[in-house]
C-alpha cells in the first residue's frame, strides 16, 4: 500500500501523535529551507560575478525572463513536493524552489547589502519573524479554517503579477503603497497555508507544507525588506 493511501485522510482526522509529528516535521523542514536559502544567498553575494549577474537580471527585460523562469521552476517544484512519488523527488522539489528563491532575491539583497543602511536586513528579518510568529499563533489558537482565502489569494495573485509585469514593461516604480498591500497578501498566504496544515494536508505531505510556508515567508520578507529600504532612503 502506498504512503498516500495509508494517509488518505487529512491530518485533522489523525491521532494526536500523528498530528504533532506532522507539524514538527513541517516546521523543521521550513527551518532547514530557510537555512538553505541563507547559505545559497551567502554564496551568491560572496561570488565575484554577483554584480554582473545582478546587472543582467535587472537590465532591460532581464527581470521578465527571471520572473518567467522562477514561475516555471516554482510550478515544477510544487508539483514534485506535492506528488505521491518518492520522498527523494519531493525533497528535490523543495530544494529546487529554495535555490530559485535565492537567485530571485539576489538583486534585492545585493542592493540592501551595498546601498542601504547596515541594519536594514536585521530589521526586516526580525519584522518578518514577528509577523510570521503572530500569524502562526492566530491560526493555531483559533483553529479557524481559512480555506475561504484561496479564491481571494488566487485573484489577488494574478492582479499583483499583472501590476508587476506592467511596471517592468513601462518602467515605473510600484512604491511603498504596493509593498504594503503585498505584505498583507503574504500574511494572508501564510494564514491560509497554516490553516491547511492544521486541517487539510495529509500527514505525509510535510514537504509540500513546508514548501508552501517557505514561499509565504519569502514573499513576506521580500516586501518587508522593500519597505524598510524605502523608508531608509527617505
């Protein structure tokens, strides 16, 4: 019998020990994903070719190519992580997504490290951690099912992507207001994913759950950092 069939029901219907083990494994994998992201990012930022790569990524329509590649990799990684295939393939999906996020973050972090105040990264990281902790606390204490956010997040994601693409094509800045809206969007995504971890994921889907959480945390950090960088430039 396959693992998927063994865990056909959501984790909410499993025994308490199974639920607690699933949650522990999910957040452990999230922690390792974050550490992996930091390690890859450190290598990229220390690389002598980083300035040239950043120039290629943000110059002309390079950012469109990067976004298209990232979306393709993200889709593939998510499919692998949620598949009923071997654990190795699921871990490959998570690892691929972490590396893709690190590459996508390179221009922003390069600017933060070299052209912003020294404490901007620590402030953004701490704020992201506080927001993530607060959202996690709300989801686990209320145990409310936030699956109704799925449609809102899907529509909001398409609108946000459209706005980003238009800004790239026509060369205008999205500004502080857009970053604030995207922080709220990322918060909704984390709340939605955490609710799914409590109610809807199967006990064997801890890799997929950690990937979804990591995506939300990364999105939150991106726009929190942009806000701190914008405020620091004022």
